[in-house]
C-alpha cells in the first residue's frame, strides 16, 4: 500500500509575508545553497586559467603597491613583517569586500527573471553572492600562509581572534551590498558608480600603506572609513601591528550603521523590485 504525504496548506493573507519574513529565510535555505553553488560554478566558467584569477589579482596588486609605495615613494613600515606581506594582509579583506560589493550590488538585476516570477525572500540573492567572495578569500588566505612560510614569519597568539574580524568584514560587505543592490534596481546608473567606488576606495584605505603613516590628528577622522578598522584589525591579528583602538571603534560604528542602513532600505524597497526590475 502506497502512502502519499499529506498536502501542506499554503495560506496567503495580508501582512503574513511581512510577519514570517525572517522565518522564510530558514524555509528557503536550500535556495540559498543552490544560488551560492551556481555562482561559484559560473564565476570562472569559460575562463582560460579559471580560479587562478583569485591568486593572480592580489599578487599583482601586492607587487605594484610594493614597488610604488616602498621602492618609489620610499614609505617605511616598522612592523615585524616584510613590506609585501604587510600589503598582502591588507589586500585580503579589501579584495573580499570589493568583490562582495560588486557581485552583491548587481545580484538583483542579474536575477531579474527569478525575482519577477517566484516569491522568496529577496535578501537571499545578495547574501548568496557573498559566498563566492568567501571562496576567493579562502584561496588568497592559503597564498598568504605560503608567503608567511617564505618570509619565515610566525604570527603570535592574537591570530586566534582573526575569525572575529572576518565576521566584521562580512557584515560590512552584506550591509553595503544590500543598499547598493536596492539602489541598482531603481537607478541603473549605480552599475557604473560601483566600479568607481571600488577603485577609489582602494586608494583611501590603508591597503598599500600602514595606517601609522597617517598623522595622529587625522587618525580618528580617517578611521570613519569602515575598512580602515577592518584592515588594521587583520594586521593586528596576523602581523602583530599596533591597533589604534579609538579608530577601530569608530570603524565599528560605521559598520553597524551600514548594516542597519542596508537591511532597512532593502526591506523598505523590496516590494517594488518585481515592478522596477
């Protein structure tokens, strides 16, 4: 005797989707896994060297910054590590953030057909795009370990706190991606603005230099850039560089603000995505 599973009753009522929105995230977790895995497979599909781009980009950027700032400009770094390793450690969180911002900011427009046909919490789409950036981050992290072995650099016990700073940069990337993705649905000009923001941000964050080169009277103002505290935190954990704590807490404040702004604006405009996209 064949027993069929009991049919589930789907109740559609005014305001019910708003009430159960966050519960739906758990119900649609399989969709999150599917979208994440799809983005990972598609990212380097039909490329000549595939995932090697995750290595080539940070290595070339590190090489250029080392030559530009250390050799040409003669900027000094007084930490225990070599200058290229200092740059690469700063490149780790920046590469993750810039990739997540670019991919997450265009995620809704890139999935227009899915959004206009099926109901699901739209926040899943930009969230799944961050997983792809985490894969690139993991590949670059392995390369950093190889560099540490090459330079015979041994981190101290503070490296155990690194997962905390990884979570912090994920929250920043998530919040800003939600905000940019929402704006990009209504104002398509943002697909041209985001690459400019990423390129400009690379030079106003301490990726190629140490934050200690910033004059003391400007350190707190400089730390209003949330990525300053994140990069300084990575170098504090991995390289043992000193941490400017007032600036770090200023960066944390900015990160929490962008996280709140992204979630708030995304939820505010989510109903209109299917119409505007």
